[in-house]
């Protein structure tokens, strides 16, 4: 029953991100879900709570799929590739948690975290008044 609920929640998360963001504001709103999901993911990994980890990994996978579609529509290959890598890393984290392979999760996490810095450096510009905009 618990697994069913986690699967159902993950499905709702994915459906919620199923459309390509049409504006930069939509994209930015989706990306703001990454940090809380990563925080919850870390807590789930520390507790070795496979259901919690799978749920947060599904959220990240959905966000990075949306990111992939956003950048693909704009024909920005490097950002598209980083989004794909992050999406695959998130999927791998969920799979590994389900298998109880906790020692392998850090390598999958690097696939997610490493892409964030690369994409932000290449495609995000700090504004003088604070905040950021997409280059």
C-alpha cells in the first residue's frame, strides 16, 4: 500500500510537469522546485527511506524533463544535454533506492548536481538589482 501511494504521488508530480514551459517565468518556477526536492532527497537518503527517495527523485526527473524540453525548443544543445543527464541521474537515484543500493547513490547524485552548476554558469546571468535572468 505504501509503495502504491508513493507511485501515485510520483505520477501526479510527473503529470504536473508534463507541459513545456512557455515562458521563462514558467521555467524558473519549475526550477525552484529543485532545491527543496534535493533537500528532501538528502533526508530520505540519510534515513534510508526508499519511498521518500523515490518520490523526490521522481520530482527531480520531471523537472529535468521539463528543462530538457524548454532548452530543446530553444535549440540550446548544451543545456538540453545537461538536462538529460540530470534527468537520468534522478531516475537512477530512484532505481538505486528501490534496490537498496545506498552506496551507489552518491555517484548518481553527481550526475544531477554537476549539471546544475554547468548550466547556471553558461545560461544564467546575475542582475545588478539582485536575482538572475536566463541569458
